[in-house]
C-alpha cells in the first residue's frame, strides 16, 4: 500500500512538474522568493500545530498531493512540503511516512531524468558526477535507516519539523537578497 501511494503521488508530481513552468512562467520571478518559504513555512506550521488526517487518503487525494508537489516543484523548485504534509499528517506510522517520502522522491527523480534525457541535459559529466556521489548517497541512506530503527517517533517528527523550519527561513533569507 505504501509503494502504491508513493507511486500515485509520484505520477501526480511528475505530470504537474512538466506543466507547471508553462502555467506559472509570468509570475515565477516575482512570487518565487515569497512563495517558496511561504509554502514550506505553512506546511511546517500545520504539522507543528498537530495537523493530522483522520483516515488513510484515497487515490484522488494521493494524486492531488502529487500534483500540488509537482506544481510547486516546477514553479518554485520546492516540491517537498505538500508531500511531507501528506505523509507525516497521515494516520500511518512514522516509518510508513518515511518510507513513502523516500519512494516518492525516488519516483520523481526518475521522472525528472526521463524529462531531461530527450533534451540532452544528461551527458557524460552528469553520469560521472552521479557515480562520484552515489557512494555518499548510499552510505547516507544506510546510516539514516539504521539510526531510524531506534528513533523515537515523536523526536523524529520534531526533527523533521525543525529541519523544515530552517529550510523555510533560509529560503526566505535567500529570497530577500
């Protein structure tokens, strides 16, 4: 079920990412410095204040979340907040939310590669950087999974929210300058 929901969210995200820049191009330059920290800050505040879904969302809500993520990803380059809000506001266990977020970002990254390849945005240097960064990525995922096993769900959630708040603040500061 987790993989299915993550797949559906990724499909919604991939489709909306493809169309988002076309739809938002006239206002991106003006709103991006304000919208990016606003979206992240809003999602963080909702979760901090206890936002929670009462039931596991269905197909329509899952696709809509992916579409919102894709829209924000294409428009302002930050697609994570709707997905974080969706999965960490779910009544499912924290480990299910974490696994779903990882699967979602893997899915959208794969779709991103599919969008870039026909436009010749992936070349030899891209593959060399991928190979160079892959060991650090795999070690990070392994360490994260190992550390997560013994983590207190409440502390994990608090750290996720702190990281989101810091990202929102830094994005806002960057946008101001």
